[in-house]
C-alpha cells in the first residue's frame, strides 16, 4: 500500500544525518568490542579480512574515479581541439592553483611559500613565451637576426652578460632556498 505524501515527508524529516552518524558509530563500536573479546588469531584474521575488503573497495572506487576524471579531461581536450568549446587554460590553471593552495593550507596548516608561488608564475610565463616563439617563428628569427651579425654569428653585449648573470643568480637562489 503506498504511503501518503504527508506521511512520507514526515518520515524523511524524522531521520537526520546526526542520527545516522550515531547509529553507524554505535555499530562500529559494537563490532570493535566484540572483536576485542576474541582470541588473537581471530582478531588477526578479522583484521586481515577487513583490510583486504577495504583495499579492494578502495582500488575499485579509485579506478572508477580515475577513469571518470581522465575520460572527462580527454573529452574536454577533444572538444576543444575540434572547436566545439574554447578553454581559457590560463584562467583554469590559476583556479587550480588557488584550489591547491587552499587545500594545502587546510591540510598542513600553512599555505605555499613565496618561492612556490614565484616558481609557478615563472613557469607559466615561460610556457607562454615558448608558445609565442613556436607560433611566431618568423618574428623570432627576425629578433635573433637583430641580435646577431649579418654573417649569422652571435655578438655578446653587456646586456647579455647582465641578463645571464641575473638569471644564473636567480636559479642558484631558487635551488639554495628550496631546501
């Protein structure tokens, strides 16, 4: 016999998350107390079996989650490649970095340091520069030719020496202070 709508709504309202949590905790506590009263051999056997079951379920759930996430990323990339959608990768990377920082701060109690943020910033800028050079080979060749002599040989100037020293010092600083 179907339950009238008013009674069904009351039945759902009567059950709360706290009650379910208390019942589950009571059930787990009862199992742990019962296992604690058995012999050491039985405790080892029960512990091994429950650990194996937990590992098996985690492996299956992990595989499903990995396939779902990987498949979603592949579908997004395929749709972007075919022109169905346009993904703003810079904005996406910034939001992922913010989420990562927030999770790290909550997990460890302190957020990423200045050097970590600077490393990400420089990495993003280098990726953009690399893409620009790939996409604008002709412009890059003109730039290189403006730096080099007419015969194609490279001439070192004072600014080249300064910039080389600057980036070398920056790299050494990053390596030393990373520890």
